[in-house]
């Protein structure tokens, strides 16, 4: 199997070396090297700044070698599915780790992608409430979302992988005993909280961004969404107000080299170079400034920057809840997951 | 079907020249019906279009300039025009052929074929996209075979064209079919009796009569293809500057809260579609004038 893969890679490489006029030997990328990059939609503007910065740096460090990017932006889960179906991405930047894992499970990412800087994560945000100016409904904590008559917008976990962040945030806050009236580790209590919230959900949008768009057009009292989304909306001139609940989850966005594709295209070095660059301070500054994303380090993220990013009382990570595998079973499992049951009860 | 609709429109649009006399003769009920029709069309089509224009061009051309400055914007519009044109030409030719086969020949499976023709309209276009990826995706036997021979279909421009061909398939066929049905096969037979070969008879007798209908169908195909979203999102891979189409580009603009810019680009697309639909109507009218003077 590995032999076949190696042969295929060799064949592909010899083709591209021939194209660039080289003479066999080690795999050399075409000149200019082409990187196909598949990302989720939100950070499009950030990458519009990061990519040129990387291109300039790579050129300077590699005797003037140019790198061309083919960029594709779309929903995180559908991008992952496209890569599995053959979209030739060399690097993926997705909204949540399980989307990278499915690519790895399909055999396209062969290294342990979490064993790099920052555990493979390049940016982070937190789950927040997007409310009307002045917060007329006085929504400050998760429990407030269950009051009767409230209209909530949140993306559909069946359509949007990213939507799961909102559910993980609710579940985690309850499990950690940070929601008044619910004791720590009280699964039933967490389930009731989710039922109460989803009974108030008026629209299940396709994505977190759609929730805000929908909210902007006058629907709902609150959209459960991410901090960077609210900042982006505010920058676009929308009058949304943000409420950070006392306890919420750190959303971590992964990036990974798709080894098999990168090897096929002979761009492994460039792809690795790009991912390294995404972990650099230059990139981090751009994520924060253009994308309104927090640092990936949990302690730093929780502290905020005393300016734009406010400090958060209780910020937890997916690891704190036992990791995605455990969450997938315990919360999203069918038919016994806490959310699965709560959702049925709320909508049934 | 298309013809009766046109006649109704024609009647509805009759100039109010004989105004007063005609008005008195009209039944109040007819005005009620017209009111419903006008209000309905107004709510569904005219108002939203106006809103888009106002949003996009409320501040002159600023929004449009900003939108076109975004990476891949011009390429996206060019790609959409190009792929739509190909779809219109290919389905113009092959759609005419299918219509001819359906009308002129009797063979087993003909009624099944006639049903298959309408399938693309019955299937959600998103599903069409999924089907195409399932068949032509790089990891499938068919797609893999083509890829090894240097032909990329899915996540490349051919996939976009293919998707457009499928979703617009019925348009030319269903525009050409009624004209063919009206056409007396005796004329074609006479040409053959007089010594014309099958192709000559088709070219000299049938084709001239079909030309306006083919053109109308092709223009409708083009207009419909301009706006296709569902199927393309799935098959194109949305690579900026390469396979990103105008409708998806507009979607991305709204995703970045650039609503004015999205509206400005949308208005260009539907302005183009509008002109094409106008030309189509003109063609259909000319055809009617010729067929039934």
C-alpha cells in the first residue's frame, strides 16, 4: 500500500520535474510552487493578509522562489468532505478538530497533526451571546436563555459542524457547575438546560455566520455565536452588542498539512513552511487584528488583552471536558447523547 | 403551454388606447383578477429587485467598485458568463436534437425518455451536485479514469459546465418541442420525396422554423445558468480566481456583511438575465407572428 503511494508520488513528481525542466533526483516543486488551500469561510479576510505575508517571506528565504495559492473557502465540514472526495488541498484550515480528523481517518493526513506547535491550533475564539443594543432582555448567563418567550438563533448542528461549539459551551458550563441551579457533573441538569434553550430556538441556521446575518435582519432576541463574528459584524457597522457568559468554551481552529496531496504535488516543504508561518507571531498578530481571534493559549485567551478582548471568568477547553471523542459519545451520541435527547424533547 | 401563457400576457398588455370605451365594458371581476396578478408579481419580483438595486446603487457606483476590487471578483463574473454561454450552446444543439427525436420518432422507451427530460427540474440542484461528485469525483472509478488522462471534471471548470448542462437540460427541449409539434411533418416528407436527404430536409425545412425557439431556449438556458448556485457549490471547489463563480462570490460577500457590494454584483447578473428574457420574449413573439399570422 505504502509502496503504491510512494510510486504514485514518484510518478507525479517526475511529471512535475519534467514540466519544470529539472532532471530527476529529489522531488522538486514546479516553479512557481502551487499550494491549494481549503479553509472554512470566516477567516477569508485574515488569510487575504496572511498569505501575501507568507509569500514574501518564502521568496526572501528561498532564493526568490514564488508560491502561488489556490484558495477555496466554504463551510468547514463540507470543505473536509470535499478533500476526502478528492479536492486536492495541500493545507486545510478548519473550524474544529473533528473535521481534520475525518480527513486523517480517510488516510490523507498521515502524521499526527496535533503534535506540532500549539497542538495544531492557529486561532481561537469563545462562544458568546449576540444581543440587541442595550441588552433589553438582560441576558447574561446560560440560564437566562431558557426564559419563556425568548427567541434564540443558533446554527443547526446537523448542518454545521461549527454549531457544535455552542452546544459544547452550554453543556460544559453546566457540567462545571457554573450555571446557577445546576450542580457540577449533573448530566440531567445539563440536559434540562439544553432542552430549555432549544425549546426557544426559533431558527436553526446553516452556519454561525448565517445566524448573525439572520439576527441582523431583525429576527430573534439573541444569537448564540462566536466573539470574532460579533466583532466582524460590529466592524461592518452593525449595532450588535456582545455578552460573554461567565463560563464558556475556547473555540480552537486547527490547521494541517494534507500529507498525501502535498506529496503528490511535491509541495510538502512549502506546505509545512506555510503551516509553520501560521504559528508565527506575525500570523498571530494578523489573526488578532484582522480576524478578531484570541490566542490559542488558554491562559492567555482567558486573560484577554485588557482592551478589545475582555477577560473571561471561567474559560474551558474541549480537553477539559474529556476531548472530542468523549463529547461525541456523551453529548452527541445517537440516541443516548445528552444533546440528542434534549433536542428531541425540545422539538418533539 | 408556453404559447397560451404568452397569449394571455399579450392580451393583458393590450395598450389602453381604446381606453374609456374598453374600460366600461370590463367586468369588475377582471380588474380584480388583474389586481391580484399585479400585486402578486409586484411582491414576488418587482419589489425585491428594486430593493436590491437601491441597496447596491444607493451610493452610486462605490459599492460595485469595492466589490470588483475583491480578489477573484472579475474572474468569477467572467467564469459565470463563460460557463453559462457554453451551457447555452451545447444544450441549444443537443436539446434541439432530443426534442426532434421525442417528437418525430416513435420507439420503445420514448415516454420514459420524455419523463427523464424533466427530471433535472424535479431534483433539487444541490442533489444534482452531489450526484455529479459521486460519479465524476476524483476518487470515483469514472472520475479517476478521466483524471489519469488529464481531464479533471469535479473541482474544475468542466464540472461547473456539466452541472449547468444538467440543471438547464429541459429548457431548450421544452421550448422547441411545441413548435415541432405544430410543424406539419408533411413539409419535411415533401422535401424528402423531392429528393432531399434527411439532413438537408432538416436543415432547409425544419431548422428555419425552429430557429427562434432554439434561440429563445438557449437564452433562457443562459439566464438560468447565470444564477445557478446549489449544484455549483458542490462541484466547483470554489477556488478563488479559478472555479469561484459569481453567485458563490455574492454569497461570500453577504457572509462578510458586505451587503451593498453583494447587491451591486447581483444587480449586474439579474440585469443581464432581464435583457436576455426580453430578447427571448421578442423571439417567441416573432415566431408566433410567423407561424400564425
